[in-house]
C-alpha cells in the first residue's frame, strides 16, 4: 500500500466529515465538490434568481481537525474572488486568511484552523443584526442619537437607521449630512466603514461631540436589507439595483424614504453633504471618490466639492488604506441609468452648496479588515467635522 493511500485511510478513520452550513442570515455557498479523503472542498456563491451578481459567499465549516490543512476553492466571477478571505472562530470577530492562489474563475486557499468549527466569507459580514447592534449601543451611550425605521422592504423587513437631530440654538446654524451603505448587498466593507464613523461620532472626542451637537446626521447601515439577509449580491438585480433607482418613481421603499428624508433636510436649509459608501473593483488598491460629471456642477457646488475632497485627503489619505488623489466621474459613459444614481439625484434635487459623492473603499488588500475599515470610518468622521467647520 502506498504512503498516500495509507494516509487517506488514516484520515477517514480519525477525522470527522467536513460539513458546510449556510442556514443563517447572509449564508451563501453551494458545494460543488467535497472530498473527505483529501480534505478539500469547492464552493460557489448560492444563486438567487434576479438578485444580481453571484459574488457573495459566507458559510460555516465544521468537522475540522485542529491543525490539519484544508483546501478551499471558490468558483465565482472576479468580484467574488478575494485574495484574502475572511475567517472567524466565533462568527463575530473576523480576520484574514493567508492569501489564496487565483486561477481563471477560481481562487484556492490552503488553510489551517485551531478548532473544529469556523466561519469563512468573502469578507467580514455585516448583517441586519449587526446594524441593529450598532444602533442600540450608540443610543445607549446617551449622546443624542435615536434609532428609527427608514422603511420596510418588499419582503417586510425593517431598514434600521440612526440619527442625530440636535435642537436648534440661537445664532448657530445647523448643518446636515446623510450617509448610507450597502446599496449593493455584497459590499459588506462599506457597512464596517460606516460603523467606524458612527463609533467615532458617539465617542468622547471633543470634535465628535461638537459635530453631533450642531449637525443633523443620518446613517443607514444597510439599504438593501433583503439581499443582504438572503446572501445575494444585489448589484444589477432586476429590474435594477438600489443605486440605479433614484428616479421620480423608485422601486425600492428604502430609496423613496431616503429621498424624502434628504428633501426635508434640504428644504429646511440644513443639508450639506451626502456620502454613499461602497466597495469597488478588485484591482482598485486605494479607496477613491466618485462624483457626478463636472459640467453638472454649479460654480458654488464645484468649490464646495473641492473643499470636501481636501478635508477627506487630510484624514483618509493618512490611513493605511490611503486615498487616491484623482476622483472618478459616473456620467453617460458609466452606465445607461447614470442619471438615476443616488449622488446624481442629490445634485439635481438640492441647493447649490450641497456636496454629493460615493466613497469606494478597497476590499482586496491586506488592510481590508474589520479594523482597517473601522479606522477608515473614524477618519471619515474627522474629515466631515473639518469640512463642516468651514464657512
């Protein structure tokens, strides 16, 4: 008998069967191949008809013998093939795996774990329960934040949101900001950036205190709750995704509610900044901003946008994830529904001093972690405070 055959027999007698489980919110992963003898498995994102890109995967793996090598191969479109996957021993704290080896349409990871059950994912998941926990802990700090339900989805799920609405003070002009994450469900890193920002705003930092006491702030951690909860990608879903829905007659209730909230702040003269948080393409190694085409900006709005980008560069550029100096434009050549993208709607429906942009935070880097994203969110909060201090 060969040494390899003897090893396979030994493993089959001493190792528990590897088992994949996706029966939890956000779970995704269809088993293509599972070889108990070689301790290898191949999965692909679970398909959901008409729900957009099949790039999100997130599953529990049990039956692992501590210290053994597991080979995981993921088959997906390129957006589903991170060089570093997410791994967790408790489904709460996430780290990165060693880098995988990419091939055409696949990435393969060689992995070892210290316990029998672990969770693996495209990146650190952020589910509805995480949004609710973020909001609850912020409210409990008694720093002026309140929770509210932005909308209820097509499948009757609540869209939880958080706001600060400080009382007006004589002689002090209130400012206003609206931030949101996950118009594309798979982009979980954007919610962790938002969480870092919220934790900073609720902190003891004097600048954070000044910001929340003078500024109307709204943050929506997950816009596309339905696809996040079933583990679908969301981008390019039918008839279109949330970020192509900003029209006079939106399909999604969360978009309609966001339009209403932004319009109310704008009409009150208390709206200054809109930021839509996203994750970009795998080769975008540095975060960057998307803006509307420059020819759509009034001179005042263009001036304010330049001031905002300078404030962002000061803080975001100093982070490990860094910040690309050049902004990108999403105009006619970007997408047929470019006029229905959120920031474009904001530019067309708010006063000339309002800045609207998309922040794309890189996901395929060694710093694209829970800690890295949240640090970036704290820096974003500081940039917002600096920007709003300007006349």
